[in-house]
């Protein structure tokens, strides 16, 4: 059983977070490995936490800076030893609720992507890493990037076919109301792609690069045959 569950697509909304300087961010981070899950700066994502190691992680985060790192594991073996991808996204807990059965329902708001440097040994149930933010300085200084809307429309229509073939229920009319940045990032987050393909989208330098990666991935799929043809 997974340690999380996704909410509806509408939860992936633009979140404007006021963080002045990247130097103010932690260089040691509690990390939550979650397969086939990415999110981006200025977006938010709901998480349903119930495994003891992540309950402990949230407890410690709430008592300090409320920050955790989301990152994908390369495999699904022992979470204390599993190799992780090198790039994840730092998030801040912006909403927290405890259920009657002891689960935590949190909303995590994206701040910036980060690079893993090395793991820190600890006696805790969860993992911690030394990190840096090299290459992602622009994640903090948020600006809308210019992309041809007609190009996005082509991506939108192709992805709509893929989503519907997989039985995804999406409010496309609401999605069309988003900004171009928000649309590309939201589609990247919620897309039914492999974890390797999602990682490529996360690591893309900027929105223009992400759009190009998204186009490359879409070409590997057809509306009629949806198989795992991971882009290498």
C-alpha cells in the first residue's frame, strides 16, 4: 500500500510563495521519497501521510521550519537504502490536519528544486540529506516565461487524448484558465508517464525546455496504444 494518495487534479494549483533569498533556505533537508510523483516551485500538492517514518518526519518538520524535500526513488526497495534521483523539489507545509485515525493530511507548497549532495546518517525513521540549490536560483525569482500559446494548445490536445484513454477525469475547462507556466507544470505533474520521464520534466532547466521535453515524451505515445516506452 502506498504511503500517499493523490487528490483530484484541481488540487495542483499555482502557489505564490514569498521567499526572499535562496540563502535563507536549509542546506540539510528531510526527504520524502515518492515514486512517480513530482511537483514544481509555485505549485501545491496534497499528501495523505500514514506510515510511521513519515508521520515522524512531519512531526519534526512542523516543530521547525515546516520544510521537506520531495524526490523520486530509482527503485522501490528498502526506503533506508534505496537510491534516489539527484534532483527534487523543496516544499513547505502550508496546511496541516490530523484525522481521527492518526493520518496527516498536508498541503505542500513548492519553493525551489534542489540537488542532493550526500546522505546524512541519523537514527531516525526517515532520511536526511545535505543539499544545494545550484542551477535553480531562478526558481525563487519567479517570472512568467513566454511560450507560443498555439504550441501549448497542440500539447494540450495530444495529452488530452492520452489522459482520456487512461481514464483520467480532468476538468479541462479549468485547466485552460491557467497561465502557460501553470499549464505546462500541472500537465507535467499529473501526466501518466514513467518516473524517468517525469524526472526529465522536473530537471528541465526552464519552462521552454520543459515544453520541449514534454513534446518529445508525447511523441512516444499514441492515443490507441499506451505502453511504457520510456524516453532515455
